[in-house]
C-alpha cells in the first residue's frame, strides 16, 4: 500500500514511518520541515502533493505543539484536516487514519469508552480544544474509510514527558517551561500511551474497521499516583499531593483497540516512564 504520512517528522511520525516500511508499505512523508516540506494550512499545496503521491491511504499525524500554542494546534485540527481531507477526496483516496485525543470525553465516573460523547462544555479553553477535536473527527469521517485514533497522553522520545523535556523542566521549577498539561498531583485521572505504541496502532489501523479507537495503555490513574513515578524517572522533585479532581479527567479504556489486535508493548506508565528511550 502506498501511504502518505502527514506529520512524518513529529514524535509519532518518526516512530511510524519505519514501522510502515517494515510492514511492506511504500511511504511518502510530508511535514512543515524535512525533505518534503508542505504547509498543511496551504490548501493548494496540500492538494498538489496528494495528487502527485496518489496514495492508497493517508495517515494524519499533524500537530502544532512545539511552542505549546493551543490555538495554533486547534487551527491545524480544523483547517489542516479540512485541507488534507479535501485533497484526499480529490485524489480518490478512501482511507484515512487520523490522530485525535482520548481526553476530550464528557465528564463522568470511571474511564470512558468510545460510546461516551465528546465534552459539550462551554468553558474556555477546553471548549475550543474539544471543538477542534470534533471538527477533526467529523471532517475525517467524510472519507468512506475513516479511522480515528484517540491517543492518550503521549510519552517517550520527542514528547514533553521525556527526560529533558518541558514537564521535567516544570517539575524542576523552571519558570519558562512550556507545555499544555498539568503538574498538579490531584485525583484527576489520565491515560497514557508510549509513542512507539501509538505508532504501532497507526500501522494496524490501516486495516481496521471504520470508527474511533482509544489508543491508551492499560492503566488509567490519578495524577497523585503517576506524577511521583514520572518525577522519579526524570530525576526531579515530586509535587505535593493536592485534593480535588477535574471532572472530565477520567481516563479511557482500550478494549476496542485490543479487540482489533493491538496491545501496548508498554502496558503501564509505571514501568514505561523509566524506558522512554525505547
């Protein structure tokens, strides 16, 4: 299969391209930087490169997180996805695998499966984030064979949670640490996924039935559990435990992805945080 990977130089993309090639696919990677630079916000440029590549499938791993600018990333989810889907449709592409997030669900008790609706909050900035996710997923679904991967919080090489990354700097007290997340050790529940496992899911998703899949590890956990383990792995101070919980921070369940044949090689952050280079 000829596969166009949009976002090939990102944290997931760098793991994904060699896995696709090892699986026997012909891969063309595009990104804003790299050997084949394309600005996905330029609709004409996107249409030209997709037409030239004529892929059998498009894998959407686009993010704009380098500057921790949430609005810029939301724009990529809305305008960038629209340009990519329009270009794919014009080129006769039927299948898309798109990166989404597993923490946009409505508030509730217990981890969410894919039947839980996305959050309907009007509270800013979460309302803006969820609107971007909703736009990404609905736009991708305009293609006949759309698979959406709702990733947990990504850790591993190239992420904010890796050694020397922004989260380590924040935990160490750096005032200029920039990332979109929290270092409050409260009862808010998160689900994580190593970037290698996220990439493996994207390869497998080329053959999955259409729909959304939570791509998370097996261990949703409150921040007061996982933050001390992360701090220990990073060699930085652990934050004090705090009361309270963010209602929408509930984690997610990976049963559907497991039923489709995926299983995380890092089933828990409890051991995964100490092995972020692999």
